[in-house]
């Protein structure tokens, strides 16, 4: 997903998803714009992109596995 996808209103990822994807896109751009190798030198950009990818995966797993139960519980409490 590019930064334009994050800014689009048609992409329905929520605020947290859009922030995570924006961080991934900006970190990826920073990695491409420099001359070092990402996987061999631990630096702020490399750590940022790896953490953002891990958080996006954790968010995806939560949405797939736990969100239906959480949503049912919230709806039950509100009714």
C-alpha cells in the first residue's frame, strides 16, 4: 500500500491501520533513498520498518481471530 492509499478515503483500514501503513511506506522510502544495506546494519530506519511490519501483522491477526468476538461482546453490552 502506498502513501496515496493511506490518504484515500476509499481504503477502509481504520485509523490504526492507516498509521501503520504510513509508517511502513515512509520507512520503505527512507531505506530506498539511502545507500546502506538494510539487513546488515541495525539502524533506526531498519528497526522502524521491522517493528511497523510486525505491528501490522499483529493487528491483522487480531482483526481476523479476535475481532468478531470482541465486536459481539461490545454490541451485547450496548444493547
